[in-house]
């Protein structure tokens, strides 16, 4: 049986980056040598009309950053006023995207930092 709460990850304590940070209590570990785009899903939904107009091809789209996961996490914790330790960890993988091709067709996202901060404001953190 499919339960409604299984459809959404906000019920889970360790469901994604945002929720990991919200539920962290002691310390967390992220690499200063790992980069990845973390995209606020609300922005994905808002960009769907533009995505539907894209000419055929392969596109990367989502939030970009020049900050490591370690730096992003420290900054985000400061933004939400949470005082927990961030440990530097070995990198697991890099998911750094170049979204210039999509941007040329008006598929535009905030930076990872801006997206995380907007999500926190939307959830009144």
C-alpha cells in the first residue's frame, strides 16, 4: 500500500541535503574538494514552461556554484542560525554542471546559495 507521506521526503530525517542540515545535531561532514549543484525543486517547477520550449538536444540545468560542499554547508548553517561543527571529509564525487546552453534559452536558476536560502525562507527557518 502506498502511503501519502512516502511520496514526499520531508518526513524523513536523512532524505536530502536540505533535510540533513535541518536535522543535524552534533556535527556533519562535507568535502572541501567536492562540488555539486543543489537545486530548489520550486525553481525546477517554475522553469518547466521554458524547458518545454527548448530545441532538441542535451542540456544541463539547475543551480550552479563555485563553492565546495564544505563551504556551502558552513555558509548555509550561518544563514539559518544553526551552530554545529562542519568537518572536512574526503570527496565522494563531483557533480559540477555547466548550464550555459540552457541559460541561452531562458532556463535560469538561482545559484545554489541563493536557492538554499530561498528554500529556508519559504520554510520559515
